[in-house]
């Protein structure tokens, strides 16, 4: 549907539209150009440009491609792990992405405290990330309780950076905790599946992994967290290497 070179050439607006399409494949097929533009908060002209840029003669041709792919996915229980890894490494990682990683590492390197935050599966990975950073000598703690009273603390977080994990980037409790951290002076690094969500927009650095979403029974989100583990470990190891070079 979208090849690697085309994705890397997307403008910010095209990336937002692309993220929306990848998250809503099952409904985009029934939309008109105007409907998709309104839903993704872009102009109809942006939709048409994206279609042309991606090699489609019309929006109708694009929707037919979505329909065909959707039918194939319906017959598959879950994606093979190799497919997930290939999708992340071949479609997402690029030189520009490495620049974002380096920017995040620089923020971590200059921080006195790293706070990991997530709930559900992301909370488990927040705990894992915190342990990885601590093992490599970084002062850190994790929060996986969505109602943890960060706002009741009088602590100033101006010397901190928060690494916030959320697949959707739209979870209410995560956004509330993020707002509290920002008000207390913390820098924000978010790891999300898309780059156009609310959490990403409120982050100093966003690392989006852009996997095709997976759900069971249309309610249970099983989108792979393999890229999240990779990104957390990469940040931890790069930060450690940077600290060793300084020493």
C-alpha cells in the first residue's frame, strides 16, 4: 500500500493522514475524500496529494487496495513475529529516526532523574525500561498505576525526563499524568504507535513505531510491543555509552 521510500518522503501533514489511515483501515474504505479529510483534520487536497504520491490514480483505487488487504488480514489470527519486526525495521527506522533517538538520548544524558510511565502492557514495559536504565547506572523510577498521585508531590521535576509509553497516545490517565509532569518542569519523551496523537504532540521527542494495529474481537489491542522493547533498550544503551565516553 505504501512503500518505504514514499513513507520517508511524507510531509508532516501527510504523516498525520498516513497515521490515521493505518489506524482506521476498516472504516476508511467506506469514506469519501471529504470524510477522510475531516476525520484526519487535513484538507481534501492533502488526501488527493497523498494518493497521487503513493501511486494511486484515484481515491477509489486506493480504497479497493485497502479492501483487498483487509480481507486477507481477516483470515489471519495474528501477525507473525517476523512480519512485525520486518515492518518496524524496514518501514520505520531511518536516518531521520536515528536523529530523534540521539535527541532523546541527549535529554536523558543531561537529566538527573528518568521517570518511566505506562499502564497495562505499557506499564509492564515501563517497569522493564526502568530496570534496564537502573542496571546501567541511571537514577530512575517507574509508575504503572494510572491513579498514582504525581500531582500531590511537591517535588520539582525540572531536572527530570519522563519516558511515557502508550500505544494510542490518547489514554486519559496517561495524558493527565503527562500534563502534571510538564507543569512540574519535566521534559517528555513518548513512545507511541503513531505520531499524530495527543501525547506525541505534547512531547519534546516522540518515537513512533508505526505498526499495523492488531485487535482480537475488536476490543483487545494486541499490537506488538517488540519495537517498544527495542527502543527502550536502545535509549538505555546509548545513554550508558554516552556516560562512559564522558567519564
